[in-house]
């Protein structure tokens, strides 16, 4: 069993693991030469089934196993995210599956380049916030390459262990839309939450997210005493890919989103044409 890859988008990988970590401490990571899958199945709450093409994270990859060149790992997200954070300013980063004391680990090796002008002529020990010592340092001309390897303990999952895990079946979406910047969504959500928590008499809080096929997204918060909404307009409803829809072009013609195009409005004022999801917190 072998896995080795060079990381081409460290920022994307770091942000992904940070987001996943907020939903659960462990992830089932399924690796192949075509795609990488991240799955989180908590005892309760939101499940994650994320599938990324290899090019989204890795530049080159080699996956070899007796199970059709597929490797399944249980990965602690806190440790992986911490290691990736240290690689944000790296000139290159590689990750591989290896063993330490006969236990499987993911070894993340990063290379950073600094100017030797900023260091003394005599190399000295440096502090590392993550508690890992550089494997070795070499000076080349005016720059110094520092190579650091961090190890993340993992558990290799046998194929029969994950064979019973299947992504939940969901119906085709009524609406598909490109979201506004996530920081805007977070800012509005935080503001709504603060308003709701400020009402000491509130016992139920419902957060609703709705969208239509005319480029509108609406975020609302409802309590016993108030109803506040914020609406975005002029967002993009992307065209569906016939290769991703059952039935191809014919499937798109009868897709639920096509019917939703016939109702609603582009200014977000119509009560029709909205597809909504909501969550409720009770205090």
C-alpha cells in the first residue's frame, strides 16, 4: 500500500480541513488517483460527503493498494489542519503514507525558502510553534531551504469496514445557485444570532435559507417575537451539466429547477418560487 502526492493548493486544503473540523473530529478519507473523498458521519448533526477531483488539491499523486488502488484512512482533522497551517508559506509541500513504530502516519513534508541575509552566519536552533524540529537545513547560494516533516497518526480502514457506508440518497434540488461571499453570509448570520439571543423571552429560534431560480438568496431568522430577513439579488443560477444529470439533456428538460424558473421574481419580492431549508434551536 502506497500513497504519495504533492500538494498544489495548500490554502484550499487548509480551509477545507478547518471547515470539516467544525463538524467532527475525524474524517474518513478515500483516496484514488482520480478523486479524494472526505466523509464525516457524526452520531448526530450534519453529515459531510465531499468529493473533490485530484486537481483541486494535489498536483501529482500515486495511489497503490490491493483494493483496486483505493486507500481508506481515518484522519484526525485537528492534527491535519494544524500541520497544513504550518505549510501556508511553503514553497512546496508533499504528503505520503508511511509508518512510524509500525503504526501508520501521514507524513507532511514542507519546504520553505528564506534569505540567508536575515540569519547569522552560524546556524542556530530555531523555535517551532508546532513542536516539530526541522529534518535538516541546507544553504544554497543566498537562500536557505528549510525542510520540515510533520507526522499525523491515522488508521487504515479495510475495504469491508467502509463497505456498508453509503451516501444518503437525496432528491434532485429545486434550485441551484452560486452563493455570495461566505464572509457576507457569516456576518449576517452572526448579526441575526446576536439579535435573537438579545431577546431574553425567545424560546425558539429558526434560521431559514431560501433561494429561487432568478438569482435571489434570502436568509431569515424567526423567533416568537420577530422575523428578520436579508435578501441578495443578481446571483448566478449556473446551467446544469448534462453529464451530471440522469437522462442528459432530456433529464434537464424535466428537472425540478426548470419548473422553478416559471415562478418567482428577480427582485426577491414574490412569495412564490422559493426553495427553503431551515434549522431550529430551542432554548
